C-alpha cells in the first residue's frame, strides 16, 4: 500500500479495506485462542515496515517510526466472542459484509492496519497494539499487560473499537461471579423434602432480581446463566448461576456486589445449602483526565461530517483509565448485530473510519 492514503483511487481503497476485514474476520480468534490472528497481524505489520513483537500476554505491539508530540497508544483487540468451530465465513451482499465477528473488532483492527500501511502525516509518536482477551472472560488481560508495560512511556491510550461516531470517555466497570449451591440431594419422592440446590438457586435469583439497582450512577444486575440438577425425579445436589454486575462508578459497583453476596448467603443459610462463590471477572469503572482526547475525537468526527456520540462502555480503555492514563475508546465502523452470527459492517463506512482515525491522530500531533 502507498505510504500516503490519498495516492490510490477510492475504489482501490475500499477493495483493500474489505480484503483486510475479510482476512482478519475469517481467521478464528476466540478469547484465549487468538494465536492465528496474532500471527496474521504480525505479518501484515511487518510487511508495512514495522517491527512487531509479542508481549507476555500474547499481544502484538509495534512502535511506529516518526511522529511528533505526545506518545499515543492505539489498540484494537484480536479476539471475538465466538468459540472454536464457529463458521467465520464473511459474506458480501451489496454494501454489507456479514459474518461472526466481522465488526467487533476485525473491522477496527483492519482499519488500524491500513493506517500503519499508509502512515499519513502529521501524526503523534505512535505505538500500536493488537490485544488479546478483550471480550468476556478475557477480562482485558491484553490491555492490562500493555498498560503495565508501557504506562510510564505513553501519554494517551485509545481503544479503536465500536461504531463510528461513538466516543467512550467513561469506563463501565463489571464484577462477574459464579455462585454454586450444594446439598445432599436425593430421590424426588423418597428423600422429599430434602433441600434442593435448584430450589435454592431459584430463591437466590428471585432475591437478587428484587434488589434495588441504582439508576444514577447507572448500574445493572443480570443473571445470564443457570445450571444444575441431574434428572426430573432427582432432588438437585448442586446448582449454580453466573451473575454480572455493572456500573459507571466503582464504589457503587462494590456496594452492589456486597448486597448481592449478603442475599445469597442468607438463602444458603435458610435452605441448608453449602455455598461457593468464585469471581470470574473484574473490570474497573471510572474516568480519567481525557478532555484533550475527547476534543480531538469530536473535531475529527465533525470534519468527516459525523456527529459525535458520547456514552460509557466497557473496552480496553478501562485498563488505562484505571491507572489514571488519559484514555478513550473511539468507534471505527458502521454496522450492527455485534456478538451475533449475523453481525454486519457497512463497506462504505470503512474509508470513512480510516479518515476519522487519521484526522484524530493528526489532531494529537505536535
């Protein structure tokens, strides 16, 4: 690709961006199994003239030559929410690309790759990262590693992720737990009314659903998975559920978890069940001093004819905000159906997303 984005025709650029998106999206990258896509990104970035390396978490990290002013790290994540064996074939229908993970964040990663292939100027001193473990149980492990390694060097952290026009300047934190209730179990007739772990789980979930959840600061409570029992005529010896709590405020999040744990402990005592609680995820909530990034992003979007939309979210930027680094997440593409098998990306938005990234980084130079 030309070292200047504008040196090729619009049609060539669209075809090139589509090719990158398809290559990345069709290389499976489930959370904890991102190796194939990481190798592809390493190859693409090396061909672009960078010297990518792999860090302790498995991220692909590269220093971009040149630039002036602050040091900015731009990250797009490697992993998708889809497990091994998922059909990741990308289909094109007119101006739509459709397929599992085609947008989140294959499109963002493709646009970041196109940026380093073209290296427009002006630009700040730049580090790029393709991170592992952004989704679900990955718990931001890639972003946490990048931040731990580079926080003393970088001035700003940008997660290039999400829909075009979006600016995330506030991190939605989350606490995730697996709750397991256990008892002796038995025969549904002969051992009745021996305590049932399934009944206890139902009672616990009902108690949690009745808890008051703050509307301000915005918070949420969700039981997303339930399991247990062995047959219709058995008193369940073991049952459990997965609990997801979120808030834009860390103190509120911690208090909400304390309230949930108290209710679960009460149910265990009332039903005579044993209780095991395992934390499976913790993403920090909060904000950092990021007004300069928000202003630069807003100007870049406006220059491309896009109205900025500020909303809190959970992204790789959480890890940077948690340690006080100036950080935002910036949207990359237009599309829909994220985290579904029918996810889609608007092809015409790809060069626009690349233009926004270039304008945004130019705003930060000097």
